[in-house]
């Protein structure tokens, strides 16, 4: 179940990132600006890309990938919530 959830989520997150880059190019004239929100979105994407690689290519299974997924959940939560609370940049719309 965890593998399927991560694979489907990774697919949708990849599509969303590509569409966001295309929108940014249209709106601001550049695809990527290394804003904290964009950087953390890349970190989330990279985390799950490595997770899927280790699962599919290296054949890793079990507790280590389960813990990696739990840590990845916290990384994802920070990217979506924590970046807005603790970092400032182009995607910061207010403070708490």
C-alpha cells in the first residue's frame, strides 16, 4: 500500500511541479527561481524519487523504507506548512 501511495503521489507531484514551472514561465518569465518554497518542493520530489529508485532498482524493502517514508512525510509537511511559517520568499503570503 505504501509503495502504491508513494508512486501515485510522486506521479501527481511531478505533473504539478511541471505545470507550476510552465505557469511560472508564463507569469514571471522564468521556470524556476530557487525560492524557499520551490527549493523545498524539489527536496520533497528528490526524496521520493530516491525512495522509488531504492525500492525498484536496488530492491530495498522493509523497515528502512518504512521509516524513510515517515521522515518523508515530515519533510513534505514542512515544505507545505513550515516553509510559509519560518522562511520568506516569493511564495510567502503572510505570517502566523
